[in-house]
């Protein structure tokens, strides 16, 4: 399933990688959230394609994002 992060709006709170570190992590350069390299599409840190067993975790992270910039599906 597709996952996107509007990284320009990220406030680097850390909630998403705390909730779901299988899909999200801190970008070492700007401190904002990114999709883990394994699931990035075309090397884009803002877009991923994740397996079905991680959808619930990614959705929980999306629900927990205080600025609502994570989209799943
Ligand atoms: S939860 Fe939202 S604001 Fe916080 S680090 Fe993740 S994407 Fe950024």
C-alpha cells in the first residue's frame, strides 16, 4: 500500500517513528520524517510502498501525526 509524507510540513516531533519504526525514520540531514529506505519508491524519502502487514502500524502513525501529513492508501 502507498504511504506518503508531506515532508515540508513535518515538525520532526518523532511520533511516527516512535509508533512505527518499521516504516518511518528520522532523516539524518534535515531531522524530518522519511520512509525507511527499504520501502521508498524510486529513492524518494517522502513516498513508499509498504507490505500489508505494516498497514495497521503505518495508519496508527498517520493518526498520531500532530500535523496530519502522513497519508496511507
Ligand atoms: S508524526 Fe508527523 S510531524 Fe511528527 S515526525 Fe512524523 S511526519 Fe513529522
